[in-house]
């Protein structure tokens, strides 16, 4: 079962946004067209922050990385499978 995500829960983030007009409402990095999922996938494939920045025209703010991990952790905590 997917978590019941509520946009209001993420208003305290400086870098993470969810806007229906941006990437269909996917969690994204503010001021970019980079989704949280894309950044996590790049990192899991061994890319460094520098590699990501080079690959996406220096649009990835490295200071947003902490919030990328925090939102991933929060969504992971919200995920439950019924017994």
C-alpha cells in the first residue's frame, strides 16, 4: 500500500516541492525540473553530486541533497503493508 501523501506535510521543506504544474506533481527540487526520484536513482547508480550537476546543466543545488534524503526517509516510514 502506498503512503497517503499530503502536500501540507512538506511545506516545511526549503528545497522539496510538489506542484501539479511541475512534473505532474512529482516531488521535485525547487527551481529545477529534477525529481527527488531521479536524484535518488542517480545516486544509487553511483553518480556523485558533481556528476549529477554536470549531467543536468548545473541545475542541481547540492544543498538540497539533505532534504532529498529526509523526504525519502519520511515516505519510507509512511509505507506500511497490512498484516
